[in-house]
């Protein structure tokens, strides 16, 4: 099942909720993106959340906050969160912030 809503789509894969985000994650868009993701997480309580960020072409510190906030939310009820196939722009800011030491980064796409 996939639900479309702006720049976010959701996909259920077994016990995981895959959140596909595309476009830009900046201070203008982060609130809407966060609200949509939080609503879905709280409704479904998935064991695992995968933030698929391959189509994010720009992300600033608001995006880092978005990832860390969802990480904390999912952890509160015993779930896990990972970033799936981050774009080069996302990977760059995550590395600069040292987030790859805290949040799992999974790469499934071959370059």
C-alpha cells in the first residue's frame, strides 16, 4: 500500500514502514514532512522505519533534525530507524554532522 501526499510516499514492507521523501528538506518544508511522517509512525507503530532519501536533492540542518527526531520517536517505543539510499547531498551533510555513527545508513542501489 502506498499513500501519496506532497513530497512523501509511504510503503509497507512486512514490519517496516518505508518513507520515500523527494525534493528539498529545508526549514520551509521540514515541518510538513515531519508532521506527515510522525502521524504515520504513531498510527502504525512499525518495528522498523526506513527513510528513503535517494530523491532528496538538498538538505540543510532542518533535515538532520528531521532524521534525529524520527530516530528518537521510533526508539521510544522500541523500534529502529535507518536512512535508505541517501543521495550524495544527504550523505555529505550527514557525514559532516557525524550522523553515520548514530543512524544506520543502508545502501541498496548500485551506482
